[in-house]
């Protein structure tokens, strides 16, 4: 009987650890997405500035 309760606790902690790792992986993926998207938005803004500067009346 005590063996069953110990197994439940161990598998519960494994499940919690697995869920925590999944949560961390989602966080890393989300952060990477925002960094990549932010970099592209910044690059597009800089390219827009160069385009406007090239076509400005001088």
C-alpha cells in the first residue's frame, strides 16, 4: 500500500516537472518570436528612412 502512494508522488512530481519544462519552452519560443519580429520592424523602419532620404528634395 505504501508503495502505491510513493509511486503517485513520484509520477506527480515528474508530471509537474514536465509541465514546467513545457512552460519554459513556450516562454523561450514566445520571446524569440518577439525579438525576431521586433528586429524586422526596426529594420523596416531604418530602410524606410533610407528610402525617404534618397528621394528627398535636395
